[in-house]
């Protein structure tokens, strides 16, 4: 195990001794890289700012140094030209393997990311993408990222729409939330889904009005039936390797140095191990397998770890307790403003797991000392999570060793945030929603009062909760500067502010993706701030996000990204 923090303890005293014993104050100290003539936002507890930082063997060894005193002929001296260095961004929640896979599928996102602004345009995009691809036997056509809230029809496509593309090849398109999918008639045939097929627990096979005949839309656990599609495409080993290398480059371009795969499958875990063994990971990757994948892993003697092995570790386990608010499957305590077609006005979404099952799993993980992160979009699912912990907590339970996470926590109420303090729970807010679906939440999903409280960062800060924020890539691309902008400004697509009272400060937003995210990962001793002895995971920005006008944060550019002192991205 290569430990940067242990290396720092050995390097630093030698450097200090050299500097202190030297009678000649111009004697140089050997550093690999010195950044100078800029602003170094340390994010330390004193919120201090430095003008330079020196790195040796991937570790920060000094701040506010004269670059000449810390430089030899072999030192790389980087003139920041008044630009800014901040800690490397940490992906508090996302799906690395899914981001990698989407490169092989049709992009059905609406503008400005894609062009699928209507069902007709979506169908055309699928036809165009797949027309020149020779399909292997049994291979499915796949598209991802369609968004019914931004389609002209503001409804989901159906099997009839996809049948325009093909009735001979199975087709699946994945909703932007990754909580719903639509399949064509051939896919329903392959999957054996008919009018007699019952809805699976925690999911729904949507039917035509006044009929039991499936219309092609599959919600939540019903969507899992179509996941066979993702293993249908033949890919050679080099193609998969290139795919993951390209994806890591993509993340690095946003300043990300630590990335998550939340809800990883068993085979994905095994592939990460092979990438790590071949030293093909340039970013730190933390995987949280689904509860069922985790159960399989334990049978094969896998275990979670707080230490990386060639930049990979299994951080804990992921459970999914409900669905998506924009897809109207999140589990709420109060009805949706406008329920989905076919649902009554009392519709509140639904849970994907039972309370009894949740309690059993959380009890097991607490006993093992395994961190768990739980997908909880609706406030009813947050209640389920907190109630389960209340039920299984004993006098011996030490939550400081668990740090449970409420993933998304979109509609969390103030009383729930107060309860989270009892369990040292960390809400990880999907605050990009304020832009991407803010108007939809206000006008269609929740109404004004509830929509203005999505991702309640100010309420969390008022309780001194060190929350994190995330993009949930590939639901939203992993643009950390835009995420910070959204968390601070809460401006919707239509240019309206959604929840003035829930705005975060620039410092709080930056902390949510650096020091707080490091704490969520139990890595606060080595990451998240720029301090002597910590790993040199750094991002060079075109401007200081803490001093630029708040409505200009989204104009900041990522100029360079450094992982353990090594340059891994340059604009």
C-alpha cells in the first residue's frame, strides 16, 4: 500500500531541518513543483489563503514559500499568473461506469446538451445513431437521457413510438433520472412482459388507459427487467479500456480527482479491480455496490476498505429507497401537484424497499461497521431511513465510524435535518436540480412552496451540518463549477430564482465538494484542503470562486487538474 500521508511525515521533517539548519537563507529545498504568483484557497479551518504551494512526491510540503528557496534545477516552477488553486474536486455521488457506458449509446438529451426536444426528434436521433451500426445477434438498440419534462409533448414515449424505429430489434431508452425506461414491442416480447405480467415489488409496468396491456414504460424495479440490454453489446477488452480512460479524462476536465461509482454491480467491481491491478486508474475511484452485489461480494470474501489499492477501494454499500422527483416516482408524504397519467390526486409515489427489509440491512451494516449510502429523494423515504435507524440503533452503535449518507435528499424537511444530527448523517444534495428541473418542480411536480425547498442547503448550514453536493452523473454531466453556481444562485432554466432562502454561500458550496466530501469519504486527513502533509490533489481555476461575483461563478474555467502532484488535465 502506497501511503501518501505516511510519506509526507517522512519528507516534511527533512525539509524543515534543511531549512532551519542552513546559514545561507537562499539555500534551496528540493520540491518537485512550486505554484506561485497566485491565490491558493486552502479551505482549512481558518479559511486562510496562500500565495504559493510546494509539492514533493505528491504531497504538499509548504505554503507561502519563496519559489526560489524551494526550487532546484529539477523543480517545475508554475507561475499561476494571478489565477487560483483550490483543492481537487471530490465527486460525492455519481456513477462512473454508467458515464463510461453512455458513450456507446444514442444521446437522447434535450437541448442544449442534445437535440431530442420532441418525441419525433428522439425517434430520429435513435434512427440516425444506430443506422450504420451492425448489430450482433441479440444486441439491443440503447438510448439514454430522454427527459419527458422537456419534450414538447411533456409525456413519456411509448412502445408505439419506438416501434417506428424497429419492430425486429429490441430497443430500450433510459430516462434522464435512470429510474424509468421505455421499451419497444420486440423488447417486451423478449422480456416476456405481457398484460398478465404483475408489477414487481417496488416498481410498475405502466399500462395503456383502460387496459392491462403494457405501453412500454417501466418504472423503478420494473426497469431492471430491461437491464439485460446493457450486457448485449459485444465489446473487446481494448475498447472497454479506452472507454474508461476517456471517461477519466472527462472527469479530470472538470477538476475532479476522486470519483464515485454509487450502485456498482458485481462485475463492475471486478473490472475496477482489474483496472487497478493494471495501474490504469489515474483518479481515485470509490465504489459503493448495490446491496445485492455487496451480498455476492461478501460470499467471495470481498470487504470494504478506507485504504486505496492502486487508486481503487470499496467504500461501503448503496441502497435505493425510492425514485425520482422529476419522474414523479419519489416517495412523498404529500401528494404531487399533478400526478402522473392514470394516478389519483392522492398519489405520493412509492418506496422501492420495505421498512422491514431496510431495517434488516441497516442492522447488518451497523454491526459490520460498513458505511451505507441510501438514495432518498422524497421526504417519505427520508422518514423511512431515519425511522429504520431509530429502530436498529443500540447503545453500542457508534455512528462516527459509519457516517451514513442520505443521497439526493431533495425534499428533506427541517425536522428531518435535525434528526439526521442524531445519526451523524450527511445529506448529499443534488442541487443541480435547481437549474435543470427547477421550473418543472415548481409548476408541475411540487408547487411553489415545496419546490423552493429542494436541496435545502441553507437549512443544513443553519444546523452546522457539513453537507455535500453532487451531479449524479450521468444524470447531469459532472460539471463542478456549474454545480457550485447552482448551489449558490439557484437559478432555473427560465432565469427565475428558486428558493432565495435556501441559497448557499460560495464558501459553503466549495466546501461541499472539497473538505465536506473528503469527510464523507473518511479522507479528511489526506484530502479536501490544501495543507502541509496532505495529498497534492489540486485544481487551477481561471478565477477565485470565493471573490468573483456570485452570478459569474459559472464563467470560471478549469485550467489544470493535478492528481498527487501530477498534471492530468490541461485546457
